[in-house]
C-alpha cells in the first residue's frame, strides 16, 4: 500500500505557478498538469520475550506518531483475538516511538532492533533511549524506548526482553560534602 506524500498542479501555457489539486477550475484554452507523489508504507514490528520464557504477564506499550496505536504484548501464546506476542503495524513513512511500561517485579533487560531496508527507497533509522541517557543503537541501563524514522517500504523490528524479579536501578550523580575539623 501507498500513501499520498505530495501533490501539485501547473497551468500551461503561461501558467500562474503551481497550486494544490484539491479544488480548481481549468481556464479556457489552458492545460492543467497535476503530479501526485506516493510513498510506500513500512512496518514497525515489536516482539516481546521474557526470562523465564513463556510468561503470561501482559506488557503495555505506549506509542507516538500518526496512526501508531498503543498495544499490549505477552511472551505467552494466547488464543486468537487476545494479547499477542508480536505487534506489526503498517505505517506511512515518518517519525514514531514506542515505550514499554515495565510492570512491578520485572526489569527491562534488553532492547534490540534491526532494519530491513527496501533499497533504493528506504532510509530508516532508530535510536534506543531512556532517562537519563544518550540515544544510540545499543541498550543501556535506564533505556525503555525506541525512536524510529521509518523509511518508505522498510521494516524495523525490535525485541523487548524482560527479566522476572530483576532490579531496575536508576543512577544519579550525587555529591556529598562534609567538613573536617583541623
């Protein structure tokens, strides 16, 4: 599937510049040429894995970006029309993000992503990030989300792995001062 990226029209001869094709009248003796540019949709696929494997705990995910819907995943195979192990959304090229809301007694232990590029069209990228932290392509302590730039026709796949009973630590830079008596 494709989505409309842009459209413009030009009147010839002696045109009056370009204009939107949404509503216009063709002047007598003139020709109107319209150009429509479409971009192929891409996929963002999120997979859930737990340690121990096959756990039934549901994990909530919050998303940003036009048309990218929030979802819930589990590592346990459920009957049809219930919580899934994978979330595959077919989206227009653009910027998106997904964040896991980690349940109590669980720790997010890894996020890994890969891009299947639909060359020559694709130009996707991703950054794994958290608070605090520097966005990059590797999982670090306190990371809990991924930001995407989804290119036309590309697929970005990410796996969120959680460990039961794991500790999630937040590191803070702390300074202490004390005086010493001479």
